[in-house]
């Protein structure tokens, strides 16, 4: 396993969102393989995030860069992880 330093993946979603659950489940093995944590943020707990993301969830970011929304884009995730590698 490669240990990648830096910020975690940030997954913006809603507790009742099945697409959010799907993206998280698909992301977990990739994140574990690269040693990157996943921070889950429920947008319904923050009015500004709810206004920003609303129906776009799930939205996945890494290092402040939006990688994908609705469905996991494995190519975008791999490219972002590759860009972070030492």
C-alpha cells in the first residue's frame, strides 16, 4: 500500500442518498489502498453547503478539487492520486 500524505477525500452528501452510499462504498477500497482517509460531510447539517451542493450530491473532492459528482469517476480519482504521489 502506498501511503499518500495530505488531506483526505471529502465526500459531500446526504444521509438518505443512495447515490452517496454507492459512491462511498466504491471509494473505500481505493482510499484504503492509497492510505487516504474519507471525510463524510452531510450537507443537510450546514445551510451554506446545502445551498452550494443541493441536488448535485454526492460530490467528491480531493485537495479542494472537485473530482466527480453523482457517480464515482475512477479515472479522475486515479489521476488525482497520481498527481499527489511523491
